């Protein structure tokens, strides 16, 4: 059995090296790299257990056991980032650390304060007749199940909205790893139940569970190999052109287009969430600082994805918001200029000129035409 774990460790090490050496990694690829490294460390703990060495490293083994919850978090964030190029990790996402911190704190208290568990001295929570051990197992199943469910829901929605062949292929990868995680969790749960119903058959629950996880990783890596284009980029220095119709420079062009689309998606999320266009002094330099990207990249992303320059793009949002305000009967007591200031227009002349350029009519004409006929 130890050869199975050793082989898996070697494959994970090779796979993680390939990911870490890839340049210009997207957020999803960075999350995936962390996930693969965590899987590598987890399988190392399996090897220590099968070699009867877990007792020498009890704290390490227990911490790795508790980190199983992180796999659910990484799966969820990976799929969020993989299916939405505009997704970014924010401070609010730190609350996802609460489940694993709750588990660690609870086990520390039960181990060292109440002395009801021996996880940090034995190398794993192996007391099957201990009610607290069973509660921690159930807690892990529930938390992991919730993360897998939400991951599946994100992937399912992405698959429903997939329109291009590229999106369909990416959705296939997402659904396969999510379904794999579902079957793995169900398999481990059945092993846990079998340990009580058929103790003679499931005499070594931990070994069987570790083996099942390792086999899942093998399948996971095999499927990942079928989607190699998702994880590697060809090196122009070592690329050999085997096709007369294929130009390796196009790979770089596609990568630049992908980066521009990701940046524009981030910009759109910012525009909808915070409405920076309502700030009259807003310029491309301030917006690039907020997005933490060079001005030239932001300008290229806007021009490439909309065909507009920065000012026209921002003014489009201002006009759209002003139309909404003009359509609201509750705003009849305000002047058009006052509403325009709320949308980011700094003067009456620019308001009228830009509004007419976008709609074909002045704000007053728009307001008059939008009123229902008496």
C-alpha cells in the first residue's frame, strides 16, 4: 500500500512543479497550485500512517487532518475564480477560515483542557468509540458537503450559460472535479457507517479512507491531464512548430486577450458595486490605482472590450444612471442639474452635450417624452 502513496506523492510533486513554474498565472491557477501542494502534504501524512510513523509526528498529522476542511474552501474558490475572470479575493472572504479555526480550537480544548480526546498525542483522532471524535467527523462531513454543494451550484450555472466551445470544455472540467468530490465524500461517509455496521469488514477505516482519497487523486490527475491546456503554456523558446498553419505567437495573443477580458470584468464589477463614475473628478489614473493595474493596461482593456475610450465608457454609465433617476417619480422635486451632479457630471453644458450624444435628445426632452400621455 505504501507504494501507492509514494507513486501519488511523485505525481503530485511533478504536477505542482509544472504549475508553479508556469508564468502569468491567473487567480484560479494560483488557487489550484495551493490545492495541489496541500494534497501533496496530505498524501505524505497517509504514508506516515501506513508506515506506523504517525505517532512520531502527532501534531503534524492532526493539523493535516484538520486541514481537510481547507480542501472544500479551495475547491469553492477555485471554481469561482475559474468560471468568473473578474472574481477577486477580498478581506470579506476571510470568514471562510472560521470553520477550520472552529474545529482546531474545539479539538485543542477537548485535548488539553477537558482531556476528552488524544488527537495531539496519538497522531490522529482514532478513538472510534469517542463521541467527541464522531462529532468532529460529522462536523467535517457537513462543512465539506456544503462547500462541495456550493461549488457544484456555481459550476452547474456556468455550464448552463456556456455558449462557446471553450466555455463548454471548461465547464466539463469543473463538473468532473465537482462530481468526483461528491463521490469521494459519499465514499468516505459510507466507510464511516460501515465501520459500525460491519466492524470485521471495515477493520481499518483510516487506511481504507486514505486509499480511497489517493485513488481519487489518481483519477483527478488523469482527468487533469486531459485538460492540459488549462494548466500549461507553451514556451516560445522551446516551441517546435509541427504545423504549417499554427503560429506559436498566437498563444501569446490569446493570453493577452484573456488578461484584458479578466481586467475588464474586474472593472465592470467595480463599476456596478461602487459606482466610481459618480465621482466628478474621476480619471483613468485614479481608476487604475483603485484596480492596481497600469494605466495602459486599463485603457487597452476598455478599448478592446467596448470599442470606446475611457471618457466615453464612463459617460455611458453616467447617462444610464441619470436616465434611471429621471424615470423615478420621487426625483421630480430635484432639478436635472442636481441629479446630473449625483451621476458625476460636473457642469450643465457637459451634461446636456454628453446626454444628447448618447441618447439623441437632451435631458429635458427625455424627461418630457418619458412622461405618460394624459
